[in-house]
C-alpha cells in the first residue's frame, strides 16, 4: 500500500559510496529498506547545515550583543505566544 507522505526518488551514486553505505548499514544490523531512512536523515542534516550556514552569514556583520538582543527578543515573543495559546486552550477545556 503506497504511503501518500512518501515520494520515490531515483538516485545514482558511485560504486564506492554504495558499498560504503551498505557496509555501514550491515555493520549496524540494518536491512536493505533502512537505506531510504539513512538517505532521508542525511539529506535532512545537509539541508539543516546549509540553512544554518546561510543564517550565520546573514548575521555575520552584527555585533554579538546586538545578535543576543535579537535572540532574546525572538525567544520572548515565542514564549509569549505559547503562553497565550496555552491560556486559550485551558479556557476552551473549562
């Protein structure tokens, strides 16, 4: 039964990469089907790494104290929004 949340990829890698990945999976007792999960995890980490690099470069010219102020402000805004959401949820339950 196909999973609507999945997309099939066809990829090509070198023989050396194929052997290295399959050997690694086999050493860890993983099966052939675990290759897809391994690739998905690797892609997610790579996307995260590149996004983080882009964000860091965007703030490279900002003074450390100014950056910390922005972080503190954003953190407080998220906490405020979450408190409001929790308060609304609690009121709905009562």
